[in-house]
């Protein structure tokens, strides 16, 4: 067991591919994606990652993301995988033990005035993960739905831009304004603590996967961003499926503009643009308990449910 380094990108890419072949989450990663994950400025590679090695072969890994903005609970998000050929050999239990020890250390060092939780997520059909979660004291706490729109089949709706707003393409000039709109739009969502400028650089519309031509903003008075839709494209998905797909990464409407059709207008715009530009499919993942009723919105737009995901929550004490 040792911390990951950037030289491990090929090994981690291979491990994630093996896990995906078994788990069928629909999420694929190439070396560019993995390098982007490992160079996240908020991830401490030396202290916040671990790899389990069998000789020169990476057979398991874990990465722990520290909470920065805590409301009621300090939630530690984890990313992890075990080689399917070596599952049920205790590697997952060892990785969870490492995550808990690391999370307890960070919780104590930061002096959080809130209890801590560790979160693991995976595809709902992964019975091995479910069993491991139960064995190590985790219980399901949130459910997510993968949804897909087969663009070639048609069924793309039209929707007018609400009065008083105007639709514009996304450009870097709106980066900060969009971040502020995002923080406003998601303030009432589960486990959302806000995105600072560094987060937005790493995971917002500045990454290698972002597609401005499939994204859009609705501006109100004073060019304030009222709603936004940001879209990604992952080359690894196309390579694995043979279909060109786009991923709707962020769709949000500020609370004072909800109920007027802003999200519908942006969805229609992006789906028509994707079909026109030759995409076969649009995909997304949505919180099944979204406080804004997002699953119904996506169903209206022609998305159909597919893969389901589960987030498991466990205490920082234990193995």
C-alpha cells in the first residue's frame, strides 16, 4: 500500500477500465481524465490517496476528498475501486480502513464542530459493494438516476426563452458570474457547500472535457446569469461505446427565476445543438430526491432512466 503519484496514471486507468467492465456504470476514463483527477488542486496525492499493489500491478485504490464548507455534517467523499479479479479478498476492507483513519485525522486536525461521515458511491447493481458497505457499517443515504436521451430517435422538445431573459453562448468572460449563479442555484441541494474559484477551475467550464458549443446561459438585467447549462464530452465514452455522447454536467436556475421555464429553454437549446452537431446521445445523472423536481424536468425533455447509483454513508469510526 502506498500513495499514488502521477506516474501511476496508466496503472490507474487500467484499473478503472477493469472495474467498469465488471460494474457497467456507463462511465469510462482515459489517461487524460485520470490525470485531471489526480491533479485536482484540492486533492493531496501524498496524504489523500492510496494504491494497493500486487507487484507492479495496481489492484485497488482510494482517494479521499476533504470537506471544506461544513453545514450540519463534515462529509468526506471517497473515490475507490478494486480489481474485479481480486474482489472478496479483503482489499476493499483495507481501503475503507485507510479512508476512515485518514478522515479521522483530518477531522481532528481541522477541528470541525460537526460530526463526520464517510461517503462511498457506486452503481446500484454492484452487489459486492453493497455487501462490503454493510460489512463495514455503511448504509444507503442517497440514490441517483442515470438518464439517457437517444438523440437520433427524435423527441426533442422546443421551449421559449422566458420573457426578460436572453440566451447567449457560454464564454470565459462569464466564468465567475456562472460560478456565483451555480452557488445560488444549488444552495438548497443535499451536501452542497459551494464551489470556490479553485473548484470551478478544476471541475467547471475550464476542463478538457467542457464543450462551450453545447452549453448556454440565460442572462437577465445587468447581464446577471439567471440560469446556465454546462456540457461535457468524454472521449473515453465514445471509444468504449462507438457512440458520440455528451454529458449534461451542470444545469441550474437561480431561485428567483424558477418556475418560468428557464431550465426547459436551456435543455431544448442544448439537445437541438447536440443533434445538429452529430451527437448520438445525451446523458446525465440526477439526484432522485432533487428539491427542484429535476427528474420530472428531464423526463419532459425526453430522457429515460437507466443505470442507478447509490451513495453509502458510514461513521468515521470502525475498521
